[in-house]
């Protein structure tokens, strides 16, 4: 009889401890939303030269201790300066990339308010080139990746200001027998993150 009571008490204790641990872990996950924008400089590549452009993004995610996991939707655009590539002819006046990325960040606290972050992301991007003269669009969806680093400053417990660098690129864009290596997009970004 005593053994049965002991087993019941032990089981109840284990269940209670498990539920408290689960509740503690769940309360440690903090959702956030971030908005970013900035300047993008595509690197000249595969006989295509680009002008400077702009980028913008919105990200939804969760943070746990020093780690963050986010789903980002971003857009970047720049004008094409000159092209000797058969797939991107000289009449095409701009390119853009709409991307959906899954990002992982690590925040290293420098002070109570300031943290250095590094991150990496994988996803897909719809890479498009617009021919203004012929009024034709060429677009392909390809694999995309990015890395990022920067600083975050906590204004208070909810708001964080960010400033950083991001390198974005995609796989080759192919059309029929032609292909073009998309430019490495170097970005300087500033953003605002709201931590719920």
C-alpha cells in the first residue's frame, strides 16, 4: 500500500515538475517583429554591371536567451548599368529580388543595452529583370542565402534599434541555354525591432 502511494506521489511530482519546466521554457520564448531598410550595392558579375539600389524587409520571429529564429520577407532592387550577358541584355533597366528567408541569429551582449549580432539565412528568391524598352519581364525562382552582422541597442525592454551589414546572393538564373550569376548584394541596413 505504501509503495502504491509512493509511486502515485512520485508520478504526481514528476508531472508537476514537467509542467512547470514546460511553462518556464514557453515563457522564455519571446516573439518579435522587425522592420529594416537600407542601401544595397550589387557587385558587378558575369559581364553585368549594376548601379546602387535599395532594400527593405520585414521579419517575424521568436527569441530564446541569446538566440533568435526569424522568418523574413525582403525586397531589393537596383538598376542595370551595362550588360554583355545574353540573358541580361543592355535594354533591361533594372533587376529585383523578392525573397523569403529563414534566419538564425546569435546576440552577444557587450553591455546591458548593446549587443553584437551575427546571423545566417536560407530560403528562396524570385529574381527578375525588367526590359523597359521591350516591356518584357524575365523572372526565375532560385535558392538564396545570406549572412548578417551588426549591433542592436535596447531603447527599453520592448524596442531595439539595429544597424548592420548583410551579404545576399542566389543560385544561377537559367533560361533556355543561357545563365547568369546573380550579383552579390552588399547591404547597409537600419531597422527597428519590437519585442513582445
